C-alpha cells in the first residue's frame, strides 16, 4: 500500500500523471484533478497528505480545513498569492513553490516583447498586412538602436538576472533595483525604484506579488519614467495599476507597454485600455502588446514544473526536508 496520497489540482497537462507517478514509485498514489473537471469532493481532500495546486487554483482556509492529513502544499508554479499562507501555517503546514522552472522562457519572452516595441514590429507588421503595395516603413518609424538605450530591471532574481545577461549581448546598458542583490559587474545599482525609472528607456518587471509590490507601478511611478519610455511586465499582473498605465499611454508620456500578465485574467473587455486595444484605436496602435500569460510556456518548462513540484512534495513527505518554503516566517517554531 502507498504510504502517501498526493492530490494535484487544476492540472492543465494532457495524458496520465506519468512523470509524477514515476517519481512517487510505490511510496505515493497520485490523485489527478484536471482543470475543468467537477470540483474536488471533500472525500478526496480528506485523503490527501500533500496538495499540489496548479494553474491558478485557489487554496483558501476552507479547503485547508477539509484536509486533516495535509502535510505540505506545493504550488505547481511561481505565484502563491492564491494560497492562504497563514491558514496553512496555523496547521503547521509548510507552503512551497517552484520558482526555478520556466526561467529561460520568461526571460526570452520579456526580451521578445521589448524588441517588438523598440523595433516597432507590431505597427510595421500590421501596416504591411493592411496594404502590401504600400511598401516601406510606416511614418513616423517607432524604431530605436538598442545600443543607445538603458534597460531598467526591477528585481534581479533568477529571471531578472537572466534578462540582464541576455541584453548585454544586445549592447544595452543595464541598471537594476533589488535590495537583496549586490552590484554584479557591468550593472548599475539604483537605490530606489523611482531613481531607476528616471534613468531607463525600457523598464522590465521581475518581482513577486506581495504587499510591497502590489500596485507598485502607479501614477507616481509612471510619472517618474522618462518621456518616451517603454514598460514590459512578465512578472505578476497586480504589480501594475492598469488605470495608471492607460493614462500614461493615453497622455503620450509612455511610448509603449507590453504585458503578459494582468491584475485580472482574463481581462475586463470594458476596461479603457482593453477596449482601445481590441478596437485598434489610432492613439494606441502599435504601442501596446498583450500576450495571454504564456511567457512561462514551452513543453520543456511544463515538464519541469511537474517534476519539480512532485520532487518538492516527496522530499518533505519522505525526509522532512523543505525546498522553497514561502510561509516559513509564519510557521510555529
């Protein structure tokens, strides 16, 4: 008989949980709940020793209370703001995440969005599609030389650090703000967010979502940015105040913005920025790019998150060892 039962919630992958079961061996039984399936029953919750919520699964106190055998929660991804960390801690249940998957993919996606706006790819491609005979760049040409630009990286962790190393090969100067990171060679460290914003032509966000970063890019932050600057966000949607971004673009203070994440997903189609973009209004044309929270995506990264999430759960169940615990400061000592 397996010693443990591991419940995976809101899984998006097709096929059986072969990666997970191969790692578990005879030690654990994998209970797979797919995104779109009927809700997990109380009986299934009650039998689980570990919970691995994937996609955007919400784990409130009510669900934690339904799991008397619960020993560990492992978020099958990076963001953990949908899990009640305090409720888990009261039960003595550590909550872990998987921050080391999809790093390359997100860094590459951030640079792809940056290049799309700096080189005017979206505007020029749309214009050429509309009239193949009107050959030549649309005027004015929204294209700049990368080696003349400064990139500001907000958060120099795994992904932000990888972005900074990649853009070095493109000739961009790079500054950053991150109180937890010293000054790597070749990068300029800024003491405050607004100092970095004022010095950067392109700003790319790579921060977690917490009380310190929620709404960080607000009207004051956009006002601090250089006129004609560009914002890229592949971190968490709640870091950016969407109303303030709309105003900064509408006024012309920002040249453009590229987002892979939004405060609410899918977005409200009636929001002024979403409405202007979907209607292809003249004032926003070619200045805004939106991708559907897929920067992390590749077949490689999906396999990684499944493997790492399962390894993290099994490590604790088998050996009592924690990896990437995000509620350690709340747990009883």
